[in-house]
C-alpha cells in the first residue's frame, strides 16, 4: 500500500500536509500522480484567512469537495497529473494520459475514471490548470449577456478578473475598462485587451471614470455610466463603488465569494432611481434561461477552446514546492502585489 501527501487548512492561516495510506485503484478507478495544482486566490484565501461561514456546505457538485466547511479541511479544485495505474473495468486508453481533476491539493489520488478530464494534446498542462477559473469567467460573461457597443467595467483583476477581461476583449464593445489597486495587475489587464485601466485609490478616480462615461446623447449625468459592471475583487465594499458609477438600468454582476464579509450598501438615490440590477453569478450551476440549450458538458467544451486562445499560463508568477505550501499561501495573503497565480509543484517540477 502506497502513501500520499494531502494538504489541509488546519486552522486560520495554518497549512499542514498529512501523510495518508492510499490503496490501489479498484474497478473503474485510476491512480493519478500529481504534477501541478493551482491555488485559488478567491475561495482558498477565504479559507486560509478564516473568513468562511463554518458549517456551510462545500461544492456539492464535486465529489472531491463534498462535505461542510470547518477546520481541518482539505480543499482545492485545480490539479493536473498523469494516470499511472488503472483498475479493473477501466478503459486502458487512460493509462499514461495527462488529465485535469477538480480535486484538493494531493500528491497521489485514486479517483473514478469518470471524474477525469483529458487534457487536449495541443494544450499545455499549465494552461489546463486554469480550467476552473476560465469556467468561472465564462459563466460570469454568460450571466451578463453583453450587448454590441456596451461600455463595461471590471472591478478586480485577479486571475478570474483577468480571464474575464481577456474574454470580453474579443467582444464588439464600445469600451472595456479594468479597475484594480495593484499596478502589476492593471498593466496585465491593459496587455490582454482592456482599453483603459484605473486605480480605485486614485484621488481623481471618480471624476475620471464619470468623465469617461458621460453621455454625449440625451442622457443626464445621473443616467450616464457603464452599461455593465463586474465585481470580481472579493471586497464587498466595492459594490458601493459600482453602484455610484453605474448607468441607468445597468447590470452589476457579482462573481466574488465574500465568505463572512459583509458591506453596508448604499441603495438610495442612484441605485433606486436608476433601476440598477445586482446579479449573482456562480459557476456550479447554469442560469435557468440557458439550461434548455446549455449543460455542463457544452460549457466545458467552450472552456477548453478559450484556454487555447488565451494561454493563461502567462499569468503564473510563482512555482512553489508542495512541501512549502504554507509559504505559498502566506505570500498571497501578505504580498498580493508580488503574486498573481501561484502553482504548487510536485516532485521538483517547474
């Protein structure tokens, strides 16, 4: 019987790697050797910082994450590896294949073959690590339903925000604007297709963004503003900023998960008179209006194609050995300006 190393969020800001026994794959199962796993700067950092509502169910759509949120917790959902052994009644074609798994950080994994995603041969494994984030970005865009010629603002240029920017850069919009307090992220957003970038901490931020979207037609200053806003920063206070700049009947798509963080929202004059809409977007499901034509499989096909177009591995800033995972989370927590996508490596891979 072999052993595996498995990452746990042991308590607030504490990562522990436990060694566990691992049996051989049974009928319909495979043994996967991990190569890389990506740390989510959204949900995983909420867990690391202890900002999650204890007892809340995890993602019940994924078998590997079924359960409730409480310490100690094994979590993560972006792992790439190689199938090194198969059980009985498993298609032998899977042996030696590079695969993606929605699975917590772990060195060796025994899973049903049905939970594997075969990485296309023309896609680099490191790009495949971004499959969950790209699915989230595409889900947000589908929920938003951008229109020809719209003005769009995206708050938050972490990985999901940048992928959303990269997708929307292909749309025939009038203007695509990215907002983030970190200079490195603003530069990246501009490089992947944003027409303009702003620092929300700049003293002239509100004046400049209002001037950018001031209507040259019949709309009043109260009605003028972006048609569509994405809140991807992970900071619920940013919703007030989105409300303050939104145009008449604008949509505000919330792609962030805030955990236990709350905000006092200003739902007064601008929100009320402008008939603003705040829409939650969540990747586990597909919005009801689309379910007749779209299912998870169809959306995943779209995700793979966008990974090939965007090549998001360029967003990886750090490779850190799995055994040093504590330092990886500390880096993201304490020096977010230094890191964008952090990847854990197994067996010395880079």
